[in-house]
C-alpha cells in the first residue's frame, strides 16, 4: 500500500506562485516515476508533469517554462513549483506514482493517486 499526501494548494492571483508538495509512504519511492495530474472544474484530468528516479523531467505544453517538478528522495517527497500562474491553472492537483511501463503523458501505468489539493487562480 502506498499513500500519497499532497499539500500547498490555495488561492493565488494571476502571475503569482505556489509550491505543491507530495509525501509518499513506502521505501520504493526512489525507484518510481512520480508526477502530477490536474483536473479543472468540469473537465477531464490531464497530465501536468513527471519526474524519473534519476531526475529527468516531463511537462505538459501548457505548463512548460512555468512549472518545475523536483524530488527529494531522502524525504520521499515530490514538489511542483508553479510560477506565473494563470486562471486556466485552476484545478485540483493530484500527486501520482507510476508503475513500470506506459507513457507518462497518458498515465496508463499509474498505480497510486493522492486525494488532491485545490489550486485556485484569480484573474
């Protein structure tokens, strides 16, 4: 069993910054690709960012250049630094752990989801 607990969401004006954190249980954290999906009101969940065990990163085009994903394996923690926030970034952000195969963009190998943290960006 793996538990993913997100924190750091909140209300921010457009142009501001927020940093999300995700703490994972278990001792295999350092071997897994970790990432973030988000779901805007009335829309489907979409890939946001992912990071490999060695630190390689992947981003959705919509957040590239504004968001940075990172990890601190010693603390079983993954972060999402969100800068230059836009109203369209408003969503519930979910921390995810990937399995052994599949595209990080489709998320077909995801085997663990956090409960989510709400980010609201006012225009």
